[in-house]
């Protein structure tokens, strides 16, 4: 009887323990890479990615990634670097996207049968969602911006200050401030995007101003991302560090 109980307990723990999720590349436009050991390698469609993988995109590029079997997806937008942590069981998913810099869009379908933990974390704030679509961006100068497209999100900075965001509202956490901006401060026509030379948005140009060392990414890069840096350096007159 004791042996049977031990077997049942072991099986229960095995089934309920979070396992690594099936992280899969769905679509690639332009140049995108992932970190394999100390090297950056080009991504491929249908490629399976390991837990903790780092993904980076070049200018005018994006990649769509499925994060688990529950159809939670992320689009990594141009000039963005993230790190993906995703685990799941039949009854629970747990995902954390480390946003080093740049912008992403996440879609997390609501499910009553599955406990969902989904967070996007930058150096200054965290977005927590349970069934929603959101755009999240982070840059050292502007800070972190969370825009809710549908559903509900909680924005929380490193001091514990929180904002509940719904509809088309925004959470804005400046880098050098301990308090988020007023939730209505960034209300404006979402179709208006400020752009600078060569069609870069203000967020993308800001990203280009910071070296990999400054944002905590590896100093070595692949040729495809090196080419993007060289093009930016020539066209925008920006200096890059190795």
C-alpha cells in the first residue's frame, strides 16, 4: 500500500510539474537571429527554440513565435532583443518575456481551463496579463510603454507602483522616475507615429543609439545583424560599439 501511494504521488508530481513549452518560429520577415551558445545564428521558419533563448531582429524585420501549445504568440518587431522563458502543463502555462530593448506584440487567448501566468519584463517595469493583446516597448531613454489592444493588463514598476490598464489605455514608466505617468497622459490617435530619417520610428531610432554592451546583450553578433548596424552607422551617422 505504501509503495502504491509513493508511485501515485510521484506520478502526480510529474504530471503537475511545469515542463518546457514548445517554442516555435512561425514567420520571419527580414533578418532575425537567436543566440546559440556564444554565437548568434539566423532563425528559420518552423525552428524549435530552447528555454531561455535570446532572439534579436534587424531593421525593417520581425519574427512571429508561438510560445506554447495554447497558442500564446509574440511578434518581435524591428530592432528588438528579447529572452523567452516558457513552461506549461495541461492545466497551467507560465511565460516570461525579458524585453532587453525594442517593441513586441503579444497575444494571449483567454482560457477558463488553464491557469495563465504571462509577463513581459523590462529593467524598470513588468506587464502581467491573463487573456489579452498588448504592445510593449522599452528603451533606455523613453522607458517602458504598455498599450492594451484588448483585455486587461497590470503594469507594475520596480517600486511596486501599479496601474490597471484596459481598452486602448497606456502604461508609461519613465526610466528615471519612481512613479508611472498618469494613465491618460499618452492618450492620442494611435494611427499617428512619429518617424525620423529612413522611416525609423522614434523608438527604433532610440534603440539604434545604444550598443549591445549597454543593453546587456552579447558583444558578438552575426553577419546579418552586423550588416544592419553598419547600414545604420553610415545612414544615420551613429557610432556603434562592439
